[in-house]
C-alpha cells in the first residue's frame, strides 16, 4: 500500500517533467517548399526578351526571371512590340523563376509580313527552359566569377499557306530548338552589367522563316553580347548585339540575313513593373534593307 501511494504521488510530477521537456525541444522545421517572393534588387533579374527568357530585349542572360531569391518563386508577364520601316513584331508571354535557379517561359510572337506577302502574319510559339549552374550575379559582384546558366528554346512556326510553300521549297523546317549558354557579370559597385551568350541555332530570322535549309541544316554557334549601366537603382541604359546565321542567302538576295543590334533604356519604378524602350537595327529582312525602328516592352510581376 505504501509503495502504491508513493507511485501515485510521483506520477503527476513525472507527467509535468515530460511536458516541460517536450516544450524545451526545438520546433520542427517548416515543411520544405517555395513561397512567393521578390528579394532581388531592382533590375537584377533583367527584363523579358522577345523569346520570353529573362535578359535583355534581344538576348537571354544568365539571370533567372522575376525577383525571387533562394527558397522563393516569382512570376513575370510581358507584352512587347517592335516596328521598323516595313515590318512589325508583337510578342507576349509569361515566365516563372524558382529558387533563383530554374526558369520556365512561354512566349507567342506575331510577325506582320505584309510588306513581303500582303496580308501574311507569321506566328511562332516559344517554350523556354533555363538552369543556373554556377555563380550568383549579386553575391559574387565583388569577385570575377560570373553567373552561369544554360538554356533551351523550343520553337514552333505557323507560317500560313503562302509563306509555308516558300519555306517548303528551300526545305526550311517548321520546328527548331536553340541551345545556349550565358555568363552574366554584375559589377555592383560600378553599376555595370556585362553578358555574353553563345547560341547553337539553325533558325532563320529567329525562327520566323523556319529552321535550316536544303543547303544548311546544322546548328551553328552564334555569339550574343550585352552591356548595361545602372545609372540609378531603378534606371539602366545599355546596348546589345546578336549574331545570326544566314541559311537562306543561297535562295537570293531577298533572303539575306543580318545581325541584330539595339540600344535601350529600362526603368523599374518598383518591383512590380518595368518598362523598356529601345532603338533596334534588324538589318535586312525579306527584300527590305536597313530595317530600323522602335521597340517597347512592358513587364509585370506580382
């Protein structure tokens, strides 16, 4: 009886000690997952390119779309328009960036080719993937190490019957894949960003005139360069150069293709909106030389 009485008196104390010990244990870490975020500095995620990937207007950079950092996910949507003396290109799309490492993008382009074929509009859909493989443009800004990324763009052209027949005559395909590697270096103290991209492509006029030809049906390596100066945290000025193959020149001077160039200004008043204006030089396009004009792009983020 005395033993039972002692045990009965000890049980409440033991329960209290167990509860106190449980409270003293550290809390379980939260379940892994990404949260919507915008931890990057303004403009360090680039803007939306014509093909949908994050970077400049003409070329992708090694940066990941949106302003999400590690453990975060971000989204962007863009609408862009370029007009030269004879042609016009409208593009719109969305992109997702996750963990500041992965990027998915989807873009739709509509090219008004009425100057060459009255009433013709060429449509192209572009799906993109990008993976950051090394470096961090911001955290490594005081070192020589750039941010490195590799990517792929899967393109599908819908040229319509008339232009399609012309492309068939030179064996230009409707589908193509561009592969690229980019290195982006941010000199934060100086406010300067430099990017170099090497693209493997057989796209004609970025895919708007199909891919390859009866004479040239292999991927070719083409360099792309960008430089930007961050005049303020919300304002950047820059220039781009994009080399392109010339797969259709054998079909006549009208199909000669030239490299693309631009100078631009990008303004981001906050983390939810950015506006890019540019003067573009697209060279020779389907029988019309010196195609130069304006470019405007609006990007939105939650």
